[in-house]
């Protein structure tokens, strides 16, 4: 895989060096650029859109290499997006496709490897890996390990933790723990500095949830795309400053993974923001630099290459064609079911009749019987199974209820009280003409509270 990847990159580099650019940009304007970061000395800039990942030489003013999602083993949808984080030296790039795939790319060695159950890269390049706790209490169900991608070392940080959050723009990871009432107990919150590799004090008084965007020098920075504003909040004084932007900044309305700021390499008293505009069906991206003291616009870098608009239009038209061809195969009933499914895809529901907690798996189309796959959540992951349920049942609140969390069953302590296996019959709806009967084996639980799967919902 590494050899093939290097060959592909060499071909792309030769193609890139052979062509000139009409404007300063180099991205195809088929998708917005949603992630960008300089290295420490600002000699290199890495940018990511849904169609390409590009490393740019800011001194020589040319691309170093370009990668497509397929070259990073990422799968994207008809509306492609790539979620990316990186360290401040641009050495460890973690990327995920919005359909499937997750890769950690070692840029200096140009070697990539999958890294499941991992979280965002920190400023130092380290990340954390989550494992399901053997003993779950008050929904504190994960053990977190610090992972160093250079020496592949794992170090246990916390056990029985509810969730971990990265404070983007810093080396801090925040660990949250639930109390007996299943709500967060902020007195138990821990802060770990991945640079010092030790737990530290809270970064500012009255800390609760970390900023959902950028954290820098005790300031939380947010973007508001529709209002075309940047909001800077001083967490020590709670005072806020507002900067009006030239274009629409990328924010959480674009996607909850995007924070809109250039990750690293910012100069003193400045903030660099990813901004965008749509013209004639094409998507143009910019990096805009603002002075945080005077609030004025200092510089605009165009990331999109207008000379590639024909390529971009071809890409967008091909995607529309794929969606259109799919839609032509849908009947009115299928349209209705698909719309209903989209409202619940990826959510957790509690099935009152069976007492099972289920996750409605995303990226599906209801089958010929109007059913979709759901994953039965079990305290013991080895016992989890996939079932089929009708979309109308999933959206019927008399049958299924949405849940905000779940925890270990207090009646069976998570063991489920499983009895011997039982045989059942299910329908394989992948065959359109004449349903095929498939005999499968599954386990049967007889706990009166959780239905045998060791998990109970928190509404």
C-alpha cells in the first residue's frame, strides 16, 4: 500500500508541476476547504476539502503533493467531507471520511495506517484511544489511553470515564465523569497536558464544557457563518469581542466537526479564519487574517483555483447524476420511508416491548419490506447483534422512545442473565423477487429489566 501510494503521489506531483495557476488558489472549487493549518515557521500549509488533501509549499508557491480520499482509504458520500486534525509540525495527520474509513498519515515517512477508536490529534501529535471499560458505572464506560504514533506506545490515563474532549489549539484533553444521577460531576473533571504528559489544573476558573471551536491563551473563539462574525470570549473576565468577517466563516452549521479556524501557525494578535462563498454553483474558499486588537482585516488568501471550475462542475454534475439515478428507483412509498429514516438515522432508541436499546445504523436505504438495520446494544459487545426493524415502528413513539444515554442494568449488573441459544427466522429483503428465509442463531436474555442485554436507557 505504501509503495502504491508513493507512486500515485509522484504522478500527481509531476502533473501539478507541469501546470500553471491562473490565480493564487489551487483547490478544485467543487467543495469548501474545511480544514487548514500552517506549520510552526509557516513554510508549509496543509488544506483539506471533501475532494482533496493538499500540502502546499508557501516559500516556493507550489503544491508538494495532493491526495484523494480513495488514496487514504476513505469513503465519502455524494456530499463529500473529510474530517481532519493535525499536530503543529504537520507530521501526523488524522483523517476520516464522512461515510467510512479512518487513517493516520505519517507525513515525513509518508506511511499510513488505520487507527480505529482514536480521537483528534493534539498540538504535539499525540492522540487518545478509547476502550470499553470492563466495569461500567453511571454510564462512565470508557478507559482512555494516550497514544504516541511515533513509538506506538500506549499509556493508560483514566478508567471508567464518561467522555473525553480535546481543547483544539492546545495540548489539553478534558475527561468528564458522571455522578450517581448520571449528570456530569464537574468536580471530578480532569485535565491532561499531552506535552507535559501529566494532569494539570483547570485552564480557567468556573470551567465546565470546553470550547467547541478554538482555545488559545484562555480565550474561546467561535464563528457564526450566517451573521458573518467571529466571537472571542475571554474566559477569565467573560468579556467578548466581535469581528465582522469578509465572507461566511466555516462553522458548526456547515458540519459539527468544523471549527472554522486555521489550526496552527497564527502570528501574534491575529486570528486566521477559513471563509467561503458560493458562486454559480461552485464553492470558493479563503483564509482571512484579522487583527484581534484593531479588529481589521489584514489579508485574504484565495484557496480555490477558478481555472479548475470546469473540473469542479463535472464532479458536481456526476454527483447529482448518481443521486438522481438513485432517486428514480424510488416509489412514492420509498420516498416517504427514506425521509422518515433520515430523521432517525444514527440515533439511539428504546424498544419498549423487548426492552432493548438499539442504535439505528446510518447510511442505509429501507429495504423492500420497509426495514432498516439496527444494532442491539449490549453490555458485552461480543453479544451485540444486528436486527431489522420497520422504519414506521422506529418513528412511532408508542413503540420506540429516543434516549439521551444508557448505563449498566442494576438488576443483572450487566451480565444479562443469558439463557441458551434459540433459533429464529428472519427475512432477507435483499432479494427483490421472492423473499429468502434464513435461519440464524441468537442468544436469549431473560432479565426482566433490560431484556437480557445488560443495558438500560437514560431518557
